C-alpha cells in the first residue's frame, strides 16, 4: 500500500526462461519483437496500475472499510482493540454485501469463506474497477507475478467483492438515508411552513441527480471507488484531504447529535432523575448524556464492529416503527390532528432548509454502494427507490407531526408523544436504543483515519488507538452538553456540511473531471445546483449559528 506498482519489480517463472533459451536460436528476431511488444504492454499496464494505485495509498486508506461497516451487514466477529490474535480466529473475512476489509496486520496466507461459491458465481459481470483493470496478458509472460500480489501477506485490505444484490443495495441506501433526520421533519415544517415542504422535494430531486453525478465520476477513471477518490481525481491530493475532512467532521457531528438525542429522550422518560454529590448536582439531561457516553464507550473500543453493523441494519425497521407509532397516535388514538399550521415562515425558513438538507446526507456512502453492486447498471433504480421511499416518509411524518402538534412541535416529535400511551413508549424506546448501535459505527471512520497517523510499528499503537477513541467519545459529550440544541445543531450540520457533500462537491468534482466532455445541459444544471447549495448553505448556517448563540446567551 505504501508503494505504487511502478516501484515494484517483476518475477518470471523459471519455466518461461528455459523456453526462451530453447527458442532463442531459431527465432531470435521474432522473439525480440514479441518480447518488445510484451514489454510495451507491461509498461502500459504498469503505468495504468500506478495511476490507479495512487487512489489507494493516500490518506485516508481506511475510508472504504469503515464506511462499508457503517452502511452494510457483515459477518459477526467480536474482538477488542489490542487483541490481534483473536481477530484472526473470527469470521470477519466472510463475504458480505459490502465486503472489503482494512487491517493493519498481516492476514493468514489462505483466507477462505465457510461456503465456497462455484467458480462461475465468484466473478459476476461488473464495472471495471482498480481490481479488474489489467486484461490478461496473452504473451508467454502471462504468469508474471508482482510483489504486491503475494498471497502470503495482504497489506491493509482484501480484494473487494462485488456481490451486493439490488435488494441489499436498496436496504443499505435506506439504512443511511433514513436516520434521525426523520424525527425533526415536523419541526422543519413548523419552522418553514407548509410551503417549506417544497424545499424537501427540491432537495430530493437535486440529491438524486448529484448521486448520479458521483456514479459518472466513478466510471470516468479506473480505480475510483470512494468519495475521497473522486476528490483526488478532481482536485488532486488537496481535494482528497479536504473532502475527507468534511466527511469526517459530518460523521463526528452526527455522533454529537446522538448524545443530545439520548439526553433529550431519556430525560423525557425520567424527568426527575438527578445526582447530587456534595455540592455537585446533575440534572436528568446531563446525567443521561453522561450515562450514554459511558455506555457507548466500550463499543467504540471494539476492533471489529461487525456485530454492531449487523444489529444497526435494523435502523430501517426502527425508522418505520417510529413512523407507524406517530401515525397510530394521530389516527387511532386521535391525539392532536387539529392544527392548520402556517403557510410560510420566512423568518425561520433558513432553519428548515438546514433540517431538510440533513435528511439527504447519504452521498458519502453512495460510491461504496455502487462499487459493491453485482449489477452496477441498476444503481439509478437503487437511488430512485431510496429517495422515493425516504422522501415519502419524510413528507408524511412532517405533515402528520405538524398537523398533530402545531406550533408546539418539538425538535423531535417523540418528545411530543403522550407518555401514557404504550405506542408512545415503543416509539421513544426505539429512538433511544437505535443510536447505541449507530454511535460506534459512525465514529469508527473518524477514529480509524486518526489511527493511520500512528506509526504501525509502534509498540503501543493499540493503546494509542484506545486513547484516541476515548478522547473522541468524551469530546462529543462536551460538545453535546455545551450546545444541547438538537434541532439547531442538525440545521447547522445540514446547512454547512451536507450542502457541501450532497450538492456542491459532486457537481464541482464532476465538472472538474469531465471538463469539456460535459454537455451544455449538464454544465448548466451543475452550476444551478452549486448556486442553490451555496445560497442555502449561507442562509442556513447564518440562521442556525445566530439562534445557537442567542439561546446560549439567554
């Protein structure tokens, strides 16, 4: 991983050398020509792979594996940091819908799944990626072996498996898109008014289009597999670093939201909970925020998060359950359904823009989903299904929640549900439990990117990794307690970060990569989307920051 393929030497089997010697007398001239052609072919392939390898050696190298765990369902394996021997005994190398693992250790020379697939099923038709770019060399040097392809050691990652079906890709997409943002859509409707729902639909269309642009970027050049790869192809190493940092900050901010979410919902269930130690007192919100941090800390120490990833795949089910609970309370238990609402709130519309934007913050994962599909040609249908389902849920919850609770709508509609109803308790507890499985998976990419900066041969690298993860977890607690405003923090994330990741950067990268090859229509649409993203980001960020400062001052 540390050296490109161009720096590697080639090894030729001795049998080929013997054959060359035997044929040397009879056809020296023809042999020289064939050898020259073969060398030219190898040189071309070498330059091609050298270019491709650049995307896999720059920081962050762990992005692919960590995001795959964040968005898919791999095989369970439970090990902690600092126990490399046990990790080799687990089943962490089994195939999954998005399987490509990163490990700082050398893997066993032979790694086999429990169930072997027939040969014809192991290599389905797929988009050419950095692992399948080199065509078979038909010359007599076909058995050339490169040093970095030795089976005895796998450096950092295993070859990516492309076996995700259409259904798996849709579930993975929904699992990322349909998150905690759905809890705040009624609040967004209250802040923006009924006409503000048009913004939700506009963002859905624009986000779908930019998701397709990411696909075009991936297909434009061999070796592009992740969002940071696209940034590097568009703007060089600087682009890769900037996009990676933005993505990691967005993930970190989501972890802050989880802490605030847990504190709000648990304190609503147990409002009288508090601790008094001497002269130190802690109310229910601070107490439950601290308890949540202590509860998720051991999960962040896990070396292999496959177990949590498997459980967190139920996030789609959890979101559907919470939505059904809201509709049950409104339609069956006849709670609320009396507010007519406001048509348009211009004063707080920028806050709604950020909240609606946050709902479509899944673009960091879309390249991973696309490059993992067995049938990449169906990716547009996957995106269409994900955006259609999620937008329908967002709009339905926004309408139902705002109609039920009107101007008293909280930043999370679970806080408005009557506490005496069983279905309300189901919704609240589902909301409480879900982040416990999501937190470690969300924080893991950030932690792994920082751990890459630790020298791999350092004797205390595992201890440093634990210290880094512990510091990250407690820092989210401090930020969550300092800015305990769930809706405003979400609006800030949606305006400042999601607009960049979802609208601005995909268009900018696309225009930079294709350059003059883009049609006039594509160029105009990209410029319009960038303008919409910049304006939305500016107004939304200013409004969210102003309200946060105002609330902190009061």
